[in-house]
C-alpha cells in the first residue's frame, strides 16, 4: 500500500488500527484465526520504487521474526537486527 504525503509514524498508527480491528473481527467470525504483520518504509529511504519495496519487505521480515502480528518501521536498527539474526552478534 502507498500512503502519499504521510509520515511513517502516521502510517504505522493506521496499520496498527487495521491490525487491531482485524483481530477483533476475527474473534466474532467463524474463520481460521490469522495475524497480520506490516513493514513500513519511507520514500526517503530509497532511490527508486524497487529499493523502497525491498526496504519495506525487510521491515516485514523483521516483524515476522519478532513474533508476527505487528508493524515495524524500516530503519537502521531493522538492518542491524536482521543482520545479527543471520550471523550472530557483531
């Protein structure tokens, strides 16, 4: 999803509301439970759309590694944590 002219914090808040409402609706529905995770990236973090998508995807991967059902904003700590998970502490 794209959120033009919106800060990553505002996007994160909006996605948290989506995630929370989805969880609430699932408790009322007769469906197999599932969770939703999101990775958020700012257009200033990339030179083109492909890089931006990869940056958001890295944040999504980290959300899943942290236990799923959460929103993670891409940033320096995202890459450091992903790297440490793959090779151990530096």
